[in-house]
C-alpha cells in the first residue's frame, strides 16, 4: 500500500497518522502545522502533536533522476566521481610537497643554529681562557700579596737546566738527625692529640648533604683539555694548585675566584702537583723528567730538580717541608733537597726492575710507600734506604696510595676497581672496598684528621674510616675525575677532572 501525505501529496519519509481525521501526514509538516494552528488540516478538529501515531514502514528509496537511467548517463556520473577523486589526490600531493619543503627548511635552520651555538660556545671558552689569563695580573703584581719570609736557597729564577740527572749528594748525619727529630715531634703530637676529633670537623650527616657549590672550567686550555692533578694549601685551604694536560700548573683562590699564578715551563703535561703547607711554594712533576719548584708570588720557577732520566710519576713532600720524594718509570725513587735542588739519594729495588707509578710519605716521614707497574706496593725505610715490606694483591699498575693521618692505615688502588686498606702494624690487608664493575680509581686522599677517605675516578666518593661506610657519591663531572682533596676540617671537597673543570662540594 502506498502512503501519501495529505499536505504535500508525496510519499512521506516519516509517516504519521492523525487519530482525529485518520489521514497520513509527513511528520515534520504536520508538527509544524499543529504548532501554528492547533487543529487537524483536513477536518479542523483540535489535535496535539503528542497524539500523532507513527507508522512503521520500509525506508523510502527515491527513484533515480531521469539523467541516471541510461548507461551513458551512469558512465558520466562515474567519470565525474573519478575526476573529483583525481583532483583531491592532486591537492593532497601538493600539500605533501609543501610539508616536505617546510620540514627541509626547518632542518636546515636547526643545523645552522647548532653550528652557530658550537661557534659561540668555542668563543665563550676562548674568552674565559683569556679572562683567566688576565685575572692573574691583579693577583701577582708586586705588593699585592705579602711576601713570605725570605728563603736564601730559593731564587726568583731557575738556573740553567741540566742536561742529565744530577749526581747524588748523599744523606748527611745532619739530614738524618733532622728527619728523626721531626718524626719524634710528630709522634709525640699525635699521642698527645689521641683520638680527639678536631673542633669544627664536618659530621657524617654534613657530608651526606654535600652538593656541588661551584665549578670552574677556565683554568686550563681548552685546546688540550684535561686537569691531571690537584693539591690544596693546608695553611689556607682556599688556595689550590692544579696541573693540566696543557703543560701548565695554575694556582687558584676559590674564595675570590681569581687565578693567582699560571706556572709555565714544563715541556710536557703536569701530572703531579704539591702546595707547600707553610710557604708560598708549589712543586710540579712531569713526564719531561723534571721536578720544578715555583714561587707563587713571582710565578717563576725557582729550582729545577733533575732526579730522573725517565718520566716522573709521583712526588711527595716530607713533613719537614724541606725535602721531596719522587718516583719514576726509570724504576728509581729519589730524595731531594728542595732548597738547593740537589738529589740526596736515589734508590731502586735490584730484585724488581718495574717502573714506579706513584710515591707517598708516611705522616712521620721516616717511611714511605711506592706503587709499581706490576701491582706491588712497596714500603721503604728512608734512613736505611731499604725495602722493608711488600703488599701484593692488586691487579694492574698501582694508580694511587694514601696514608691516613694516624699513620696506621694505607689505602691503595690499581686498575682492578677496588680500594684496599692495609694495617701497617700487622702488615696485612684488613678491608677491600669493591667498587662498580670497570670503575677506574685515579686518586685517593684521607682528610687531615684521618676520619674520611675520598676516592676519585669514574666519580667522586667519600667513605667514613673504620666503618668504611659510603657517605656520598658525586657524579657531577662529565669525564674521569683525576684528583680529590679535602678542605679545612672537611668542610668542602675539591676535585678535578678530564672535563677541564675544578669542582667544589659542600653544604649548600
């Protein structure tokens, strides 16, 4: 049965029937009519929209227009649809090409920006180096520092360099007595001090809260990056000295952030540095086979000590402040008078012809330790010039050794990712600190009270002695850390690295 709307005379899409007249209407038309007039259009009786009855019928399928009833007309419709599809595809290809061009332009701009940033970074680095070079002029001009008591044996300039290592002058009875007197005095002071903790010493909780306070990267050249060694002046721990790959040593004041002196003279990198605890003197050693003594105020070399005929690998200052111990790859250690520049004695172990990699005095100064290339730590009696003990156990060349302030403990490291602690009274290894796999240790240091031990290498670590508890790990360096030292009362820790930076850690 065909339905037909009484109003439009067309087949309704949504047919409804009026209960008043019984006629069929298109829903939208009758609803509109009732809203305007309120009555059925066929008989004029009152009716409400709610009373309309929907008729369930199959959806209306409108017949095709006359134009689509023939095959040519259908082909024309399909052709029009295909053309529209092709035009749309062309538009999409154009948009894709435009997006590719914009992306290419953006990448080119990014690459150009990266190059500009790299150039500016290089210029900033060069400017910082120039500034670091200019700063010393304010620090080392005559009269800007109070001159220390005159040292008759230390001149302002070095004499002519010797072509060969100096001859041994021998250790006189006077020198031996001086060493013994100093050792007796230090032992008595240590016993008197006992186990008393220095007033103002940083606590364990303090060190656990240490964070980076400052970082300085402009002390050494950027063209040959890397700082290889570090030491702090015990009399004034604001002053530090660093030795670099650029063949220079730099004296820096962390409080004023000024370079006090740039010490130039070595022909190769500076691998070891020492700041004299009581005088404005600095000692440096290098693979150029020389040890140099520098005056900080003058920034001039005062002595050149040629104790070895091969690279110098380590130096250590005697407690008297007058003598210097050195080690070398020539398998010898040497004991020199830094006032005169003379080598007093030079010794090697006839039973071992391996290179020495480091050297360190015991706090009393009568014995000292050396590390060798074949993983051995040797303890020597200075007065007798004899090897009195050997500590095997490491793997690889020894990289660092350090005696604790009380003189009982020795910390050692090699290329085996461990730090070994030795009891010098029992001559045995009593503790081994196992570090991360492939961890490299480059430097060890006890603080002045012997309470804490610092390790520098793949990162910086601080341990509490006796319990050997790890208190802090500092990963702020971006390359291998090569040196670490404690400030006064361990109130800060300083470190240097191959990333060319000097960093200070403490309470923020």
